C-alpha cells in the first residue's frame, strides 16, 4: 500500500505538471468522509472540497465548472463568487446543490440599540407593528427592557406585565441579503413582527394571533445572557417578501408569566446574512450563534477515490486531481498550499492553510491467522505485517494498540475467551486500522453474542469511565450524578456472532449508557451508534429476523429495564404481542454481551427509537420529523402544532362533529386508539405521565404514538395487577404529577366525549381481546420468550446475583397469571365506564376459505368458523372480502343480505355466514413492471429498485402480493393496505434509506425488499395474493436490451406501459438516474400512443450532450398557452422555441443549436401554473 501511495503521488505530479499553478485557482484539499471535522449550516458533516487562489489578484469563479465526472465538466457551476488572493474557499460536496452562500453577517439591531417603547397597560393601536405607525409619543430607551434580571438597560415598573417596542433599520439592497435571523433573550414570552408580519414567537398563544396586552406567557422562562448563555435564534422565513430597500421596522411585544413575577426581560438582535460585504460593515455581536451558509455541489465524493476537475467557463481544464481511497476524517491536500506535493492529513484544515503534519499514506493492515468466533478448545494465533518495514503491536485487554503495547514476535496463545486487537505502524505513514477479533473459547450458548472492546478506562476509570460512579454520585439508588448519568460517548469495537457461530458484523462504533432510572443497576443498558468518525455511517446488517431492514444507525443493548430483577423479557413480550398492529415499537432480540472478553450476561437488542427509526419504518425524511415526549417536550423539531392541538382539545367539546374532525386531521386516530388500548391492557403504571413519545413526519403530518418501555406492565410489582383499572387510571382528571397527571389523560378523556371515537375505542379493545390479547395467544408468546433465554438464565443470574433459576420461573408464571385473568377484568371495567349492558357471542363462518375472508372491525378472519365476544349496543362492522377470482354472494344467519358491508347493532348472539362463489368474469389486473434499477453507478447508488405501474382503469389492492427474482427463496410480500389507483406508481426498494437519501422528493416507495437484482440480467416476477402471475420478464445487459443501465447510472425504462415488457426493444435507458415513482423520462408518446396526457410534462432532451441538434418532448393535458425558451447560464434568453396556444396533446421539438457556442444551457417551459427546467449541454 505504501508503494501504491508513493506511485500515486508521482502520478499526481505528472498529471498536474502541465498546468501553471501560479495562474489559476487550484484544488487544495478535500475530504471524502467527514464525520466530525466541520459541519455545514444544517449541522451535517458532508464531504468537502477546498479551493485556493495562489495569485496576488482576485479570481472571479463565476461560471466555472466543478465536477467528479470528467465527461461532464460542468456538473456543478459556480455562481458569482470572487476568491481573494492567497485565500481559501470551502465547498461542501453534499449533493444539496446550493449556489448561494453567506460571505458576511451584519448586525442591523444589537444589544443596547435605542428603541421606541410603550408599557402594556392597555391595548396598543392595531397598526402599532406596521412601518407607517407614528411612534413619536412613545418613550425611547436602549435594550434590554424589563426588571429583576440585572440585564436591564431600560427599567420598567415591576407591575408591568407587557412591553411593546419598535425599531427601524435600513437595507440598501435586499438582493444582497441571503438570510435574516432574529435572536432574543427573553423572560417569559414574546412575539416579533417585521414590517407588520409575524416572524417569531415563543411561549405564548397561537401563531398569527397577536396576544392581548394582558395575556400571560404559557410558562416560566429565564433569560440566558446574564448567566453566560447564548440567546435563542429564529430564522425568518420568507424574509425576501418582507424586507424592502430603505426603511424597515421590527416590532416586539414581551409578556410575563403572571402578575407578581420577579423579573421581565427582552433583549433582541437582528442579523442579516449577505453575499457581499457592505460599506463600513459593523459585523455582529460575538454573543450570537449565527449559521454559516456554504456553497454545496450537486454531487458527493466517493471515499473509495475518484477524479475531481475544475473547468473554465470557456471549457479549458484548470485543475484536476485523482485522489485515492480515504479513511474517515483523513483529508488529502497540497503542502504547501498550491504546491505540487500531496499528503494525507489526519488533522484537516478546511478553509485554512494546510499546516498540520502530512503523511505519505496509510500502513497496510496486518493479517491475523484466525477469524474471531467460537472455538471448542484453546488456539494459537499468528500475525503478519504487510511490509518488512512495518511493526505490529497487539493487546489482549480490549485496549487500542499503540507503540507501547506488546510487540508481536511469535504466535499468541489464546486459552480462554479473549479480545485480540492488532495494529501496524511504519515511519512516515499513518498507522493501519485496528484489527479486532474476539475468540470465544469453549463457550456454548443458544443466543447471539455481542462482543464490545474498548480501552478499559473508557468504561471503568473512576474519573472518565462511563460505567462508574465517579466522584459526584449520590449515595442512594439510582445514584444521580454518577458518571453513568452523563451523556458521554466513547469509542468501541463491536462484533456480533449469531447463533450457530456465524459471524454477523465487526465494526468500530460509539457507545453511551442508555436509559433512565435503571442506570443504577449493576448491569446497565448501552446504546451503540454508527457514526462517520468511527468509519461507519451505518450498521449494514439484518439485526432482527422480524424486520426486512438491513441497515441501522443505532441500536440498544437493554438490561430489561425495571424488569431486570424479574424475567429479562417483559417489555419484549408486550411489544411483540402487537404483531402487525399499526403501532410503532422497537423490535426485540435477546443476546449475550461480553465487554473486553468478560461475560456480561443477557442484554436485549432493541431498535433505538429516534428519527432514524421513524425514517426506516415510515419512509420519511429523518431531518423533518417532530418528535415529542411527555407534556410536549421537544426531542427533535418543534412542538408548536402539538401545543396548539392540546389547547384546542382542552377548550372544545369533541362531541361536536366538526371539532372531532379537526382533531382527526391532526391525530392518527386509529394509531392513538390502538396505542392506548394496548397500554391499558398491559396495566402499565409508569405511564401515561412517563414513557410517552409521539411524532409527526412534516407540517401536514398527523401525530402518532410510539410504544416503548412498558416494563411496569403485566404486574411487575403486584401479582394482582390484573385487577388494576387502567381505563379509569388513563382517564383520571386529578392524578398526581406521576404517573397519570391530568395533562397525560386529557386527549383520551376528551376524545371519549365523541360517540364515534368511543365506539371505535370499545371495538378496538374487543378486537384485541378476541385475538392478540386472548389468554391462549399471550401464553404461547410467554412460552416462546421463556424458551429463548432459559438455557442462559442460570449463568446470567450467577453473574449479577439478581435472582435464581426457580425465582425466575416464578416470575414467568406471574406473567401467565396476569394473562389468564386480565381480559375478564377489563371487560368489566369497560361495561362500567361506558354504561354497557354486557357482551354477547359473535359467531362467524365462511363457506369456502379459499374464496374469501371476513373483515370484522380491524380483524381479518379466514377460518371456517370463528367465535368471539363483543359489547352489546356498540355497532360492529362486517365486510365480506372475496379473494381474486371469486365474488361475494350473500350473508346467511342472523342477517340475510347481499350487501358485502354490514354495520350491525345486536342485543343477543350474532351468527353470520359469508357465501362466496367463483367469479367467471374476473380478469387479472394490469400491474406492469415499468422501470428497473439493477446495477447503479458507483457515484449514485440508491441500491436496486423496481417500479410498478397501474395500467388498469380501477384501483388494485396490492395487499399480500409477492415480488420475486429468479430465486424462489427470495420473496418480498407487500403489506396490507397497499392500494394503487389507476395511473399510479409504487417503487420496491432494496434499501429505503439509501433510496430516500438520493430521491428525497419521492414518497411512493416501500421496502426493504431483502434481496438485490443481478447485474447480468435475470428473471423477475410479480404475483397477486393468490399467486396468480401478474407480470414477469427476463431482463438482460446485452442487446437488444439497453446496456447503459448496467452500472453507468441510467435505469431500464419501459418506453410505454402499453408495450410488452418481455421484449428488450421495448425498453430504453433513462436519461438521468431514472424516474422512480413517476412517468419515465423516455416515455414514447409520439405516434406510438394516441392518448391525451394527464399532466404537463417537459422531457429531458435527447441526446444530451449534443452537437447541433437534439429532440425535446413535451405534453399539454388541456389547451393552454405554452412558452418554451432556452437560456444561457447567466439567465439570458438565447432561443424562443414555443410561444403560442396549444391544444391538449403530446409534442416534439427538433432543436438546432448550430448558432450557439459550446456550454451549458437551460430549457424552460411555462404553461398555466406549470413550470419546469431541463439542463442542455452543447459540445462541439
């Protein structure tokens, strides 16, 4: 490897030698795996590129190209940017494609500025916050305003509840402003306005409703500046539409929490981010945290190495570097700046001079003779260096090897379970990566094994160890103040060995102590994190058998929480009872843990409930979710919508249909009901005032609840807990602060005012009582969990001395006791709470279960006979659902009807039989395999995906459909509720996280499929729920099939869904990286298909790049005025292609660009409210 790097450096010199670096901007440093060196304005650690100006004069970069693809030199084009002499320019290679950046922050309002103000003893005029308001009669004074906090320059009487303040400021050129940020230090609440429009508020009222002068803040808030903190920032949305050239005004009203308060504070700041430095700049107050805004390319860097080029607007190559594979946090750069020699830098200097120690390369990893894993007897392990100049060091205590560790000279004897860590060093080179192998000697278990290795002091040092009490711990459980109560993270290496000895994964990661009260137990829960700074941004492994996901950002090794002294599986049991119920909860998998080779007992592997958990389960963007806990406390995002909803529910009668419908628009009511019914059945008394989380995906998303940490349930501390009236507990109006304060029961209490919700809630409990919560079902689950860890319990209990085997068996039996008694008791509480008269049997039957099933409320019943119990007087819904190829005829029994859907109230036993028959008119639905991504390019890799299209005229229920490749063992089953409307698409993804990252605008996808597609062609098949073949084809990577989709970026795209997709000539290569979830960009619509389009469409020109002529297709769904123009990169029109009224239809333009010079152009289409742009490249 050292020889390779040496040759590489020579090659770089050869490549770069022809260029005169004194004349041009140069690529000076780059990092292809940035995990902690520098973050962008979003807080993301993206790849980055640094340019340097070696000249004594400015370089105008406007129109320059920056690219990682020499065949596409203008892949990303610089905006108007000037690079000063001997200066650096940092560009993030993030794929975010941002061409605006902040060169300068300017304070237009700061601490101590003079404001106009009015004491809030009465309501001000309605226009007090507008620019034209005459404030000459108001008093003047410097900020801050208030009393009692020792930060007040303008003191007001302590009786004042509200202050109104105004200040004007000037802006010379609004177009020079890229962003605007308000900071405010306040006590207790405020609302701010810019030119009369609300721009920020905190801790008071409802957005866009100005609070009255005597309105109190929602709660107490203390100022931060006086205590050395930094004020909260509020980015002003749509500031461009609010600011104007010349004079502007900021107006703010500050409110106290209540009369008699001891303090009141308001200190505002307003800062503008500019793209040029104004004359006589003031800068900003150093007390403020202001976001940087950088340039961002539309591509990322490959950590495996690739070529970067800089191109002059006229097409001349300015600089080029082909960099090698780079490890995390290692940059590659010139030294000195602008010179010809390149080095590896562990101490990167983005945007600054490359002044740190550079290295010639990385030492080759040493080789270890035996892999880690299970061995039935002692072993000898040999090590070998990659070069005669390398020295190999090793450790056996879990610590990271260094040059003070034992030097390898002869084979190492491993006689008992041991962690071997190995590293090679060489003069002038970076050390090798650490090789870590855990050898489990004569250790037998039926559970997976997780081995954690780290420097022992990271866990067990009294000063810095995350597992220790430290010197600040309280003397009683749970030892608050201990090291293990601090959010410290330490580096570890983690290995997973599956049952049967299979090696799962081995990787560097981070670890934190996890959990709450139960941190005080001797055995603690651990959270494992994949992070770029450890070399892995994800755990690429299928951790849980019941999930299709093969990638995780984090997981938890849980000590079973409050159940630690009882069964070691209580929470896993309860969450597993829900099966396919639509309630989010972490998966569960018991395992054995070793720390530095020492047995650490049973830990339960759990998904970590965070934004990545939600992204994986719901295909949402993890960066735009709101996650709250307890009484609206923010984990991520914001709580404004929730607090507004809480206020609405608290102050409105939900028996009113309109009010209930509003709540339904904000809450996923079905999820809410199932979540609360489950917690009530569990008798979880560490809830709802604790262990409660809820989330929504975006501004229009509905709130959903997450089930986790149910350890108090199933009678953890009380053998008679099956009698606990958790229904009354969860609707109490006067509960204590813990565990069921009034705020925690408000939603359920108020929703139960509505009869529709109440019936759904009662029926959900009845459904669950007749299915997943039946005693027989629960006991079967208890047995499965017991058997899973029973063989390990004795060894575990001896390690921690928490119980003995017989005590554990008794604890398990108490779970059964709860399960056997709970439903009968809860039925009684439901009857009492809702004034019901009791239950009656519901007996269902089907004449032939191969022809159909019965949907009873939320249950899908496909048995010849079925019996359950439901509450009298509460209507139930029965739907007869025929299977494909069959039809429903009628109901027989207590009701005779040919209607497939019945809503029934009954006062005695109900007997129903569904009669199905063969449907002689049935035709298979026309679902078409429409696009295939079987071998992505190395620079754009969302993993394999297949797009389906409904080419039929009716909705198609895809529930239970099967997708397969050529291997019959590869099966992906579509979940219930997947309906596809005519003309709609759905994408089946191998990896939903990678797919979403590269196609963030696409939401109609599902996965993970669990298997990939062959890069050399294979059979793919689609079946309905009855295994009828719906579509199949054998694609290929050779003619007549298009060959460009084989690793080059494009996808296989069907020319038209009406064409036979079994023939290669009916497919073509997409123009870009495909169009998943929407119309193919190569759709054949001229002459071959005579259909009126359903939407406007501007196709990518073909060919592209082109010399002289190219084809541009476009579609008009109804008669419209259409304008299509071509612009150059500075926005000047060069060609007008279409400017006329067009009838609905599909059109094609043969564009001749002979008169245009080589370069990048943009084709723009405007029609009605539709607009679209495509990039054209002319090469001559």
